């Protein structure tokens, strides 16, 4: 089963090389057919030039440029329309996600034959490194609200690092989120539409270069919109969007 890795990248010239190198180093130790698809989200720095040089060295790597509209969600959606694998993972371009965790995700998907694998940073086996305190407080509060409103057990919905089978991605369309709220939209739709999933502990490491693209103040209402949409679909759609078995 071929694995695709979609990485949105906006002004990641200082991080994207380390991210690609770490993925290739990890995957050189296992036999997993894979591709890395970086979506350059109209970066204003030298991200594209760095990617061009990397593509010369790694046959598994390709990049596309999202002409716009731009934003995290738009960039990921652009990649989700263009990957060629049988399953697809969303990873960050700042090396916050571990490729060794992705290998665990992939093997779990095969062993348990599930439609999705979700990461959790907060259960036994998961860890966070240099996670900002304010961000942690907001994260745990937001995830608690999501769990209560949606009546689910999964505790890290806002974690972007997840793996989906190709037919699952098709079943979650159309996508609504233009920004980081896509990280909530995808798993909530998967859960309420009846797709099977496993939860695997993963690590998260704060970026070493640049600054986070996630602006908490700007995202609050957008997360709330997706939560309310998912709530309405779960309780009022009468299963019209559920997985077709």
C-alpha cells in the first residue's frame, strides 16, 4: 500500500530541508513505498528554491505551488486533490511531527485494517517537547469542549498529524475549512460518518526555526464553526453522509 505524505509549507525555507531529510532517513530503514508531496503555499521566501534542489536528490519528493486562495487548509486541500497513494498522511513542514511515528501509524493501519489512524500527544506513550504553556491550556480546553459537544472519546482532535485511506478522504468531501480548522473537520467527519479508526500515541516538538502560522485569536470562531457544522451533521443529517459499506 503506497503512502503519500502531504506537507503544507508557507515560508519554511529554514525548516523544510530538515523535515524532508528526517522523513527519508526514517523511511530508508523500512520497506514502505511512499511519496512526499509538499504544497508550497505561495511562500514569499526561498522555500520554492530549496524544494527544487531537494527534488534533485530525492525521487520520492515532488512539490506543487498552491496559486491561491492561500492558507493552511487551502494548501492541505490542494495536496489532498493531487496525491497518488493508497493512504495519505498530513505532516507539518516545521519538523514538529516524527516520521517514526508515521511509520507506526502506517503499520497500525495495515495490522488493524482501519480507515484512519489518529495521533494523540496526551496519552501514555505520547509526549510534547517545548510546548508553549498558553497554547497547551487552550489546546486541552478546546479538545475537552469538542469531546463533550460531539460525545466522543478521542482527546486530540486538533492534532493535525493523522493518516487516512484514500477512499476515506473521498468520503469526507466536500471540505469546508480554509485554515487550521481543517485539522478538526477531517477527524470529526470521519468519526461521525462511521469510518473506523485507531489512536496511536505520537510526539510533538516545537519548531526550531521561524514562527508558528497558527494564530489562536484568529482561529477561535473558525474552530467553533466547524464544531457546530459537525454537531448538526451528526444529529440532524439522518446519516446521509455516512460511509457506504
